[in-house]
């Protein structure tokens, strides 16, 4: 019996040891693998450099028939870097009289890795002298040889010609042209002491040159120029596509989106679009407006409207970010318009009988506003008193948290539940 018990004990220990060994082991299966490393996608960059050269010595020599008595014009060797030096290109142009003229050599270089479309934009302020002035853009090559023919053009057509001059530059290519300008010899006494000024911007956007992964080179044919003034802002937004705001400016003209126009506004950081007079987005039809970024649409007290966005028809408005300061109302929706807000900061300069109207639905309409995020100053989107009875604009699954500021304002922020 002892022998049997001893045998059973030994067998049990062997089984236990085997189980322990199995617990610490793995089974071997047929395996195989293929590893491919170093996969990277790098975005190209769109970048331009621009220089302006005064008439001087040591630089490019250009002869333009009909300008300077058809005698050579020599420009200075060192130009003004327009990216870093803010001195106006037209500087010191005082005490002009009929028959006077001048010229500037301008160069634009594509310093990025992507092909770019280039054009000029001017924000003109006419103090009564514009009709006495003429201008022309004359293309020249790297040796100063003129390409094309000089023509005196009325200064009133400055932006018209500039908008038509869209030029494509591949990486490392340089565009050179001479801006020639002067006063007509026939200018009369009515132009005495008058002025003319213009802010100039050199705009760049993607050019349909590089092909995408499927061999198409026109996928970016509709790429829009950035907005740097009221004129370019209105034109670009009404055209549709993406409009980027990279610098601050004043916007005072109505923007109307009709039909199926779909526009995206990117308010890049630290940019402020100051809204005055008739500046407003009006949407009709099935148009769509998306606003994103970290910049600001800021209405001032000179505005004659008090709204930033009015959506009607079957239009849609999507707000993803930005700061919006309306005179009275940031967004109003009527008809069948749909508004969705996912972020942003909203406030108004004025209240209406003690109530702030940041978001508002037209009475008896089928429009809707749904809020998924954002901060609203002195306006609770879950208890909107702009509606009768009061309305809850906050989307299902979200809630409002409030915080009293040092100045007494209450900030209502929409967050997930």
C-alpha cells in the first residue's frame, strides 16, 4: 500500500509539474510577416517673396518705348523686401503736376515647393486725383528686356487689370514687371491739392500644375486667393470655395450667397475682419457657409445692420470656430435654413430691451439652430429668450455650463453631457 501511495504521489507531482510547465510555455504555429518602414507624407509649401526697386543706379536697366522719352531707366541694385519692410512702395510722391511720371520695378519669386498662381490686388482710396492719373504694368525678363507693349491706362482701371493678370510661377521662378504711373498732361486745375492712395497686395494660391495621385493636374483649379481687403473678400466668398483671411482689414459690403454656392471662410489666428456699414453674409437658395479658425469677425458701432449672418431659403450655416461680435445678432435663420454651431465665441455690442439676441429664428419659420459647442456671452442657448416661448437650441446629448466673469458678464459654454 505504501508503494502504491508513493507511486500515486509521484504521479501527482509529475502531473502538477507538467501543468506548471505548460502554463509557462507557448505553442509554436507557422508564422510569417512583411515589414515596410519609413512611410512619410510631407506637405509642400506655398510661399512667395516680393521686392520693389526704385529708380536709381546699379540695378536692372529697362527701356520702354513711350516712357522716359524711350530712354533707358535704371533701377537700384538693392530692393525693398515687401515681406519685412512696411514702407509704402510709392513713397515721397508729393507736389505732382501734369506730365510727371515715375516707375517701380517689382519682382515676385516662388520660394515654395508648389506651383502658385499670382495676382495683384489694390485697395484704392481716391481723394479726387484718380481721373488725372494713368498707369501700366510692363513685363520684363531677367535681363530687363520688355515683353509686350506699353499703354497708358486710366488709373480707374487699376483693379480691373490687376484681377485679369493671373500668372503662374513654378518653384524658383521669378516674375518681373515695371509699374509705370504718371499724371496726364491735360490734367486741369480741378485736380490741384487732390490725392490718390492704394494699398497693394500680392496674392498667391495653388496652381493646377502638379498632378494628384491619379494623374490629374486640375484638382486645384478652383483654389481661391486669400482675402486681404474688402474687394477680394467679397469676390472670393461669392465665388465659392475656400477663402483664407491672413491679415486684418475692414469689410463694409454685403456678401450674397445664392443657388448652390458653397463657401468656406478660414479666419486664421490673430486676424480681425472689422465689419462696418453693410457688411453681412446673406444666404439664399441652397447655398452653404462654413466658418472656421481662430480669427475674429468684429462688428463696430458704425454698422447699419447689426447682424453678421442671415440665412434664408434652404441654406446651411456651419460654425466650427472663431470669435463673432455682432451689433445685436450674430446669426439669424429663417425659411428652412439650418444652422449648426460646433465652437466659437459669440457676443453682442447691444441688447434689446435687456435681452441679448445672439441667435435668433424668424417667427413662424421652419429654420433650426443646433448648438454642439461654443461660448455665448450673456445668452443661454438652452434658454433662448429670442423665441416665444423660449427655445432650447442645445443639441441632444449636450448641456450648458455658466461662469460669471469679473465684469459681471455671464459666459454660457456648451459641452457634452
